[in-house]
C-alpha cells in the first residue's frame, strides 16, 4: 500500500514528526500494517502530508531504531515482525495497591522488641549542622558527585580508627578499615574474600540470626557451637582450618553474656592453632555498658592478627543510617583489595562525611554519654521492676545493651506469652526465635527478650504490669485492663 | 602477699576506685603480681588505704569483669593467667601513614575514563533543598532514626516505579522494586535468591567487568557469549536452565551497541524456552540518548515475567550517592522476601527521601533534560573532531551514553597509546581491559574508550590533539607539547 491515513493536527503541542511516528506505530501494532508490507517512500509521504522530507525521515528513523520498520537499501521501508511487542501506546494503569508494603506493620503501643533506639534524646541539631557542613564542603571542593574511595572516605576511616582505639582499645590504621552499608554487607565481603563456600562458621546458639542467615546465603557451613555462662565454648569449635568463629564478647545477643578474659584467651588460642582461623568479633552493644568500664575488645588484647573486628553506628547513632565498619588484620587488607576492591563503596559520600563531622567535632562522644545515661535509667528501672516479681525466675544480660532476657517462672510457652501480650498492644519476642534452624532452645521455661531502648518510663512500667496480667490465669479475658 | 603498694592521690581528677584499679592492673600486667597469687581481702585493703570498702569492691569487681582477677567464693581474689593480654596502659602510637589510601590517585589533567560525570551542571540548589526537606520531614514525623523498609522506602519505590514507567516503559508496582546500594549489591542479592553457585550467567564479551567479577565472587559460572553488531548472540547462550543472560540493551558497555527489537525478541524467546531462565536487563546509559526517542526497555516490551530490570542513579544523579534499583518479576517478589527479606536496606533513609523529593518535585526530570543537552554537545564535539582524523578507523557507540569507543588505524597497541597519552596528562583506557579473563580481545587495531562526561570543550579538543601526537612517530619525544 502506498496510502497512509495520517491526519496531522497542527494545533496540538505534539510535533509533526512525533504525530507521524505515532500514527504509523499505531497502524503496525494495531495490525493495519502487517509484517513485510512496504511503506511509501519518505519523499512521497512528505508530499502527501505536505510536510518537509526531513520530518518524515525523522519519523521513519525512529520507527527503524525501535524495530517497527526495516530499511532496505534502495528499496524503501518495510514493516518488521513485531510478534511479542507490547503496545506502549496503550498505557497500562499502574496500581499501587500493595498497602502491606507501605509499612512494616503499624507501631505497637508497647514496642519491647530488642534493637529499638530512643528517638527523643537524639542530637538533632548537631546532626543537621554536620549534614549541612558536609554537603557544602563537598560542593565547594567539587567532590560531591565523584565516586569516593571503595573502602570509604579516608577522613571517616581516620576518625573511626581513633575512636575505636580510644573507646575500645582497637589497634588499626585507616587502611585496615572498610566502611560498608551494614554488618551483613561486610560479612558478605568477608565471605567473598575466601574460597567460596569452602569455609565453616562457628556461631553461638542462640545468636544474631541475621548474621547466621547471611553466612548460609553465601554458602558457608554454619556450625552452632553451644555456649556456657562465659560465651562460646572454645573447645567445641571445629578443629578445621578456614573457619570463622563469630562472637559478640562485649554483650552477646540475645543472652547478654559478657565474655571474660579467660574465655577470650581460649578463643585466641583456638585461632592460633590453625592455618586459616579467624575470630569475627561483632562488638555488639559495646557502647552501652552501665556498670564499670567497658572491657577492651578482643582485637585490642590479641597479639595475633586473627581477629576481624566488626562494629556499627546503628545503635550508637541511628539504625536508619546504615553504616558499619570492619577492621581487617593487616595481612587481609591486600586480600580484600584483590577480591573485593572493585566494589564501589556502598555508603553515600554525603552520609560518610556527615558522620565524620559528627565524630570529629565531638558530638558523637557527647551523644554517646548522654544516651548511655538515658538507657541506663531505663535499664535500671526495668531491672528494678522485674526483680520485684516472683514470676521472674532469672534475668540475663543486665548492665549493658538495650534489652534484657527474662526467664519466666510460669507454665506458658513463649508463643503464648507473646500472643497474650499482643492483646494489650505489647510486642515482645521469645528467645526461641534466636536459635538457628534445627537447634532447639534449651530449658523449659519461657525466656522473653525485653527491649527498653525506645520506651518511656511509663511504657516500661505498663509493660511489666501487662506481662504480669498475661501470666495470670485467664490472661485472655484480661483484654483492655489497660486503656489503649 | 597481703601488702599492695598503692599510693592514692586525692588531688588528681581520677576517682579512688579508678586509681586502685589501675595500680593493681599495672602490678598484674607488669608481672609484680603473678598468676594464682592471692590479693588482700577488700576489707583489709580498704582499711590499709583508708578508703571505703565499696571503693575497693568496685575496683576488684572491674578487675574481675576484665579478667585480671578471679573471685573464689569464701576464699578471696586471685590473679588470673593473662598470658596473651596486651597492656592497654601503654598506648601504642597510631600511625596514619598510608597516604596511598588517601586518594584514588590524583586527578589526571585530561580524564577520558568512561563513567565520569559532569559536576558543573548539577542542580546543587535543588539538591540542597530536597536534602533539607527530607531531614526535617523525617525529624518531625519521628521517622529519622527508625529502620525503614528492607526493600527501600515505599514513597521512593513509588516515585521510581512511575518514573520508570514514563521514561522507560517499565511496568512494575512498588512491591516489585528493591532499592539497594549499587548494582553490584543488587546482583549479589539476585545470586542469593537462587541455589547458591548452581547457576550460569551468560555475559557479553566485552562487558561491564564489575558485574562479571561480582558473579564470579558469588560462585556463579560466567559464560562469555560473543556479540555481533546487534548485541549478545542469542543462539550462543547456553541451553541450560537456571541461567541468567546479563545484557545492556540500551547502550552496551563498552561497545555502545543499541540492541534492535529483533534481537531483544530472540533473547525473550531464549528465556521462554527454559524453566528458570532470566534476562538481567542493565539499562545502562538509557537516560542519555542523543538521537530520537529512547527505545522502550526489554522489561516493557516483554509479555513474559522473565526480565529482571536493573538501573542506577549513579549517572543520572551522582556516582557518590550509591542508589540502584531492581525490578523483580512478580513471581520473584516472594522468593526475594523469603531468601533476602531479612537484610535491612543498604541505603540510608535520609538519602532515599532526598532522592524521592528530587524526583517528585520535578527536579530530576529537569536535571536529566539539562544534562542530556550538556552531554550531547560534548558528544557531538568529540564525534565531529574524531571524524576529521584519518587515523580514526571506526567509531562505536555514538548517540548515547558518556563515552565513545574509537578504533585507531595505527601500529600501536592500546597499552602503548595509554602510556604515551599519560605523558601528556591524559588518562585513557583500552577496550582490552573490558574482556573477561581468558577471553582475549578480537581485532588487531587498538580500540580506546573516550569518556567525555566530565571534560570541558577545551579539554576534549586538547585530548584529541594529544591522541594525534601519540600516534605520530616519536610520540615519546613529544612530551610537553601541550603545556601542563
């Protein structure tokens, strides 16, 4: 056919080229022009439509580039086979109806989940100031847009290194530091540094399941090592090489054990005894210790280079900032560069420099001291209230961190306690949820994790009362005793 | 021994408890108190030092908690074995002497590397405005600190979904979107969603090596599939299942091929023919097309659910922001939630909301149009200059993206060209560097990648002249012809 039904409208905002393009595409996708059919020459169509030749050329060129037409030298334009082509001209209505995705569930009235932080005491003004300064400094130095160092901005690593030395006795140079978007990301890097899937990871049980799942996802065999009152039992760790021992000596999650020096030395001895054995020290909760001075890190007391130190700003600044840091032993720095050095940093440069200012200008230290005071009073109150209760059998993990583990003297299961508490608007988690798959919780009594970080004094008092009601006979009927 | 030589000083700022603690620790680490030795009872020491009993108790308790002392019920305090204990009392001087880490090498005078962005045209004011608004909004809503949605803030996913639909014809709901800290991170998530290491990845050769190395690191077998002028040759892709085909149809890196519809349909047919075959569409450079309208994405024209769409804000906003997005087919959303849903988001909430404001308030669109103009004029100039040169054999990848691939008609190797250019302060990369290991570059002539994104008009002109000098006889003597 040499006649196209194209009705150009000079008064719409749409260019003639675009109109011609759309008409022909519509004819093709609508089937009025079929595969192999020859189109009128650009010259002919131009004269038919009384538009310039170049206008038609542009429309044809676009149709060719999108694969609707094929140009055969000297013979003209032909319709292509567009079998599976979806017609964009008929926009599918977008339905954003997945309300479930909008929130991670509404906030419970009493959120006793662990790892919740206080959002009243945060140094909002200082943070805003540092964010503004970081942005302006990066602008004026023309460094805002350009990709930064793959291990993280040097200034930030310098600040973190000296903070870790002063606060945790960690000995490192900035070159040993890798800044990354969360502990799990850094653990993945660690996993990639060694022969894929060849290694074992010894973990305490119960433990921090995010780390457990991460190792599983990246193909490492996870060995659940039992723990006693001092933490991971060193002589239960596999005697194989290329093995990591993942521990949280400052305040084990979720039990809250503080690992004494003796056990730390046993761990170091285990690492020393093999070719490629490393201790991953997740210094969880080290910032918030409420009794005595914090115990120096394993990395700090070790004279071997077998400790990989892991820390995060999630609790010390905010969970939403997503900045963690990993201290590699000197001999692993090159291994990292060789195996993972091609990865660009996972943390935005602006955020890195904001934190850097926050630390260097002393706000971080002041913030930590302030929050330690706030959390201590919440911790002390919860501890005091629980100690009054005859239904409290034992309390684990006091004097540090943002939660307590409470063993209850009652006939209920953890699930039953959680369920009943839920009816009062209280969200509380049982210890069983922290055990790796296939490794059942020991002990018959329910152990509940009571996170206090985000709660007010009143909410803490209410929470303990709610627990008491839950444990009483007929807790199911007790709904609404506390006005919602 | 029952006598400790402790000389308390009431006039220092240090508390008595701290002083006693330090004296005893020093005696232990200094060897004056040896393992197993018994210390004076707290009562006795208190009276000797004339301090309160509780002061000594506190010091002893700290020494116990740090593992220097061991308390034996009813018998007193004994010195522990602290063999491998490092004495923190003698702080090791921190040397931050690794200047190499401070920068990624100084900026070359003429940076022709690909993937460099223009930092003059950026919408600094709009960005600052959005950053400020995001920060304040999060503060007032008390959402700043709290962890966000693991797949990314819903508002941002909504904004990205509608941008992708309008600009790229991508059809998705926010629930299909995963926001992550860079393409490589999202590829790692993808790798973890399927049986670890079981899968194959078909990649073009040459290709984007970061992606290649990522797949290698996470244990996938990478198959280099040859490409012709239309991109990856579909019938060269392995016929196995659980295979990804990683392609860049909009503008293949580094060659710059724009994949025509015919080839796209062949790829979709390949995916359809197997149980678990997916096309990973890295929509690289799709924002910057200088001729005609952009070609709709593979994801948009496909009627199958076998396309995983990948995009980034690195070129469209800034490389330093580290935000990418992945569109999963509906049936993979649950797989993601099941296998990777436990990972917290890798992007700071503040940054996410800043970008969200940037898009929703129309700044992003205006920025893209402005930058497209800026890059087009740089692109056109470089293309024009090169077309004058008889030593240019062929130019690849024009009309899109931030670089050109230029095949040179000369007897030099790519390394020789790079080396010579370096002497003029020009940094330029050869195509050979983009081939997977063991898969040698085809063709005898050197092909250089000329990135123009960050360069001024003058720098582009100088660069072409420098290349010419490099190709001339005795390029080695030509040093300094252009004043540095």
